[in-house]
């Protein structure tokens, strides 16, 4: 398979996901004509509480394919007392109301017997926030966390890329893009908190503009759109294990 073939495979298998009436957007990828894989946090509101992670899934999930066609999808991998993996490992399996269109490509998962290594090339497609189309990029495996559960990817990963497939040069998905490195965002959050905690109820206006409010809006925009050049993907071994254990999910 040539590099151009791999790029096309990535693009033709990727989908845009819009949930909660546009309040949540992300990426997914086809694993069969009726099923999509993505991140759980793309299709649910997840909060960390004193009793652990809590979630509320979104009912209205719309999928857009490579050719612009759309359909609805429903979550089939709902966390429960028998399996918390979709929530804990941040993956989701969606079933399409209508099959994928002609020309779409489906991705297989990389065999667990051949784990990725540092330096391996990776291709991924995503729908960053405010982009008008998908973006397909190349990067490489930069490291591992949590005994290989999280894979560090050196490449431009932005908000909206979550749920996309990290594909090796054999055309297999070995990771699900989950998040960008948050070091830069944490620094901005520190500035944001300082402004909020020290402005009180008043403020100086310059030509009718409160500079503190302007800075806070700028920080929010930077947190959403600036990439640090490093991100993380969740190993596909967890979603693959889930599918093998749930025979009602029939991948064709």
C-alpha cells in the first residue's frame, strides 16, 4: 500500500460527528458499513466527581461522511456495571441509521501481537474546530503512558480531532486520537484564574472595552485552537476487546 493509498484510506474512513445540537463536535472512523468508533467524550458529557466519573450521553448524534452525506447514529457501547471500559478507556461504538455510502473505507484494528514502537509513522484524519473540511496529517509515535494504554503522537492535534483513527503504514488503526498535550492550556488556565480571582466586581474600560474580558476571550480561543505538536491516542486494544466480548455488535 502506497503512502497515497494510506492517505485516501484515512480520509475515506473518517467521519465528522456533531452531537448535542452542535455543542459537541469531533471525529470518528468507520469500522464496518454500519458502525463507527470514536471517543466517549465526543458523544457524552463526562464530569469527574468525588464518587468518580459520571456521564450523560447525547441523544442527537449526526454523522457526516467524506462525500457530505449525513445520517444519524446511536450509541451501542453504554458503560454499565458489567463493563466500565467505554467510560474509563474513553471509546465509543456508534451504530449508523443508514449504511456508509459507496466509496467509504473501513478500518481494521492492528493485531495486539504487533504493538507500535517509538518512531513508527502514523497517519490521522480529523475535523478540527472551525475547519471547513477534514485535515489529513502525518506524524510518528513519540512514546507511551500507562503501560501502553496511551500512545503519545508527535503531530498537530487540535480540538475536534478527538475520535479519529491513528493508522499505521499497513493501514490498520492502532489508536484513537483522544487529546492534545495540555501543558500550554494549563498555563493559560492559570492566567485565566488569576484574572477571575483578582478583578472583583469592577474594571477599567478602554474605549468601551473591558481588557480583562477581552483577555479571557482570547485565552479561551487559544485553548481551543493552539496545538502543542504532541497529543495522545488510546490504544485500540480496549475497543477491540469490547467488540469481541459483545457478540451483538456485528461488524461487516
